[in-house]
C-alpha cells in the first residue's frame, strides 16, 4: 500500500493528497491560460482567479460536507476546521468556486459565462487528476469486489489492485471510474469549443451535464455517500435511473437513509444546465463562443481610444 504522506518538513507532514490536488489545479490552469490567450486575456487574470477560486472551493467543499453531517460536528466545533481529517464534497467546491468567480469576473469587467467557458476544461482536468488523491488515501471507493474482478475483468495494473485492498477486502475503484469519465469529458469539451455552433455559457453547462451524468452513476456504487431520509417515491425514481449501472452493485448507505445527496443534486444540475441552454437558444440571447470578448470589453470601457 502507498504511504499517504509524501515527505515531512520538520514536524509537518506533506500528504500526497494535497500534492495531487495542487498538480491538478496547476495543469488545469495551464489549459485555461492557453485558451485565454485566444481572447487576448492576460495570464495574470487567471492567476488571480485561481488564488481567489481555489481557497473558495476548499471552503465551499467543507461547508457543504459539514452542513450535511452536522450531527457529527455540532458537539465538536473545532473539528470543522480540521480539514486534514477528511470531509469535503466536490459539489460544495464547485459552488464556492463559482461564487468567487462571479464576484471576481464582474469586478474585472468580464462576462462571467465566457470566462466560465474558458475555465471548463481546466475544471474537469483538476477533477480528473484530483481523484487520484482519493486513490492514495484509499477513500471514496465503492462496494466490495473480488480480486479477479479488478485484475481479470477490469484488467487493472497491480498497483491499483493492491491499493484497493482495504482492511482485508477489495473494493470498486470508483475514483478511477470518475477519473476516466472526466478524461473523456475533457476530450469532448476540447472538441466542442472549436465548433462554430457553440454559444457562450454552453461549454460550461456542457461540463456540468457531463460531470453530473457520470457522477450520478458512480455515486450509486460508493459506500461513503452523503445521504438523507427522503420520500420513497424519490428514492425509487433515483434508483430506477441508476439501474443501467446495476451490474456494478448498489453501494451501502447509512441505516434509515435512502437518498444520496450527490445523486439528487446531479439530476437537478443536469436538468438546470439543459434548460439554461434551451431557453437561451430560444430567446437568442447568447453570443457565439468564438467572438472577441477582449475587444468588446475595451470598446465598452474606452470607446474613444479603440480604432473601429
């Protein structure tokens, strides 16, 4: 098994999880900067966006998790701030990052949807790489499986098979399922952003649709899902939608709870993103993705100084 601690600086351990998350953020940033150049946006804009968005994502991820697990924290408030003990949620990270990005882009005078489009491939890249942090920590896995399933059916390399052996049992490598899904989504987004039919905001919504679709099915396999007790009809509907992935096995939930929070949120986000695209198309309110936003910004702010 891999040691989750990469090295130590004096008494301070440096975890692989943090290193992998950082690498994912930097690789994603490189993609974003490269695309931003096409629109004449300085790389410093994206550096600042990352410096604001990354901590906002961490805070959002923690708040989201604590909110749904409040019973575990209400008698030990100090534990809320001990993020190294685990307990963050990707949807909370997205909420935190989006709020920070909306504020920052408006302060700088850029249209949010266009900047969000430019950032979409970087976001899914960060998630694709970041999931390997869960692999090192042996967390966010699915239900039990056999070694033969991992080695022969999935044909995984031995280092992954060994790391999925946890407390005497092999488990579904759901981190890998989500990482591969994100890689496929990245390729799709890179292709879509060069298509002439694409409108502003649609690449970002495409990211949400793709990620939420994959997360819905992967989440059903996991054993550590945030969940709650809801109406039986809703639980039955979600499980019916998930049924095409039933061959992987339904992951366990806490006793008395029947709805996985991330599954429900995935469905709502997917529907909202699709509605966003359809409504804007009908109203014809979106500009083409390929239009020059930097020139439009300058014309708006300094009309007398820009040659027309």
